[in-house]
C-alpha cells in the first residue's frame, strides 16, 4: 500500500515511543495521551512534533469522571496550539463544548476514537452532526463490513457530502477492559507511579495491565497486538483516509521497527503466532 496516498498516525503513551515517532517525518499525526504526559511534557511534545512537521493531538482519557474534569481544566490552560483533540466518550465532548463556549474560545478540530459508537447509519447521522473532522472506524467491524464494495458502513460515508474523514487502527494491543479497580493497588499498594503489571489467563497468556495514575484507572490489554498494516490489498479496499499505529507497552526500538514495517507494508517485526488480526478477518459473533 502506498502511504503517500494514505496518511499514517501514531498514538503514544511513553516518552520512548514519542522519541521514536519523531524520527519519522512520514507520520502525519502523533496523539499524545494526557494520562501519561504532564501538561508541561505535552507542551514539549507539541513543540517537538511541529519542529518535525508532524501534527500533534492531545488525547483524552478512557474514563472521564469529576476528578478528570478538574485535572483537564488545569491541563487545558497549557494545551493551546494543539492541532486536534482526540476524545474517547461523549462526556468528554460535552465537557469540551461547555468549557470552550463558557470561555469564548474556538474548539480545536475533534477526532472521535473507536470507543465512540459509530456502527450504523443512525449513529453516523448523529455523530456527523457533532462536527468531528475524523471518526475512527469501529474495531468490531470485519473486513467485509468495512470494504467499500460490500460494506454498508463504507457506502454510507462515501455518499455523505459532509462526512468526516475516517481512520482505521492497523496496529496495537487492543484494550480488553478499562477499569477503576487498580491491580497495582491491590497487589503492591498505591504509590501513584505508573507501571505495567501482567495478568495470566487460563491459557497461560500474559495480558499487560497499565495503570493510569493521573486519572486513576487501569487498562488491561490483549496479550497479542493486532497487526493489519501488512494487508495492503484489504486496506486499500477499506479506503480509510488514514491509518493509526497504537503504541502502549512498546520500547523505543520496538516502536521504530513497527513504524518501519508499517511504512513498507511488511511484517518482519512479528513471527507467526505473535500477533492477531482482531475482528478484521472474523468479525463479532
């Protein structure tokens, strides 16, 4: 697949991942997670991305409670200049609309993440009325449902003159659960320090658990990453406007290897059995 025709974005949760992304001016956007970067660090990330000619978006948390609004109030004072906000719930949209309207400020372009329901014509009608610039395609839809020849979802987007752009996640450990129950607090006690622990399932697979201390929740990740970026022909037939690499537990070197693979449309970073295709091949039953 030609990435000159389709742009590639990357979501990051660590400084190592950010540094690796900055080595690739081919990236169109980097999404910096508010839960893992302080406001000062996000300011620095914005500056570093712009120096490389890469767009930078501030990504909101998975869970948005009252405490999250208070923390975000403080962060937004230092988040001027971001090219977009990527939001994960309609509660966050309500918060942004109310806050920016009250302060008389213009709302930055909004990217709706895959956690915002966008599975059918009715939901797309509703979401299009909220004026996002990008809607992330649902992870639960399979290849047939997403392809423009057979998928009603794809046809519907193409028929709308006011349709937002679409983005498809083509790499990442997909969250199995987001919970306010902290594994680290239960096992070791709370020290307000982010860490990665592991849960073992009945098959012996290890699922990474990342604790987001800023917003006080845990994300339990799939034991295997979803890899789609090597399916060139299938992705062309989906026809998303851009594609996303979602980094969570990857090191600097792993991040670089995956970006290099994605840009080439190859899969040298993963051997057989070390990854999954998610629902892309099978769908949800």
